C-alpha cells in the first residue's frame, strides 16, 4: 500500500509519479520487472521511487490505493 503518491519529474524532468511505500521485496521486484529501468528511479536519499507516467496502469495494478492518492486528492491551493 502506498503511503505517498504525488506528481513529479525524474532528474531529466520527465513527468511521472513520486511514490513511497513500506519496504516489500516482492513489490520492488515486480516494479523492477514490469517497469524498464529507464522509466523508474530509486532515490535512496529520500527513500522514494519515481515512475514514469507511462506506467501508471502498472501502479494501479500494484497498489490498491493508487487512484485515491493520485487522482482523488483535492488541490491544496
């Protein structure tokens, strides 16, 4: 289950999702298997993942709360 999911770019400013979730080796392995390394990055200093928006459908499959966190949040401002 995701603990954080916000829109954000990678180091080259490609659009995607910044994710945080509890450590789960199975989920991490699935992510690495289903999302090419050029479309994801692990940010060890922040303990978060970036995944390209092109793989949103994979995130919806992996995380039951992805839609709630990503699309149904009310804008803060």
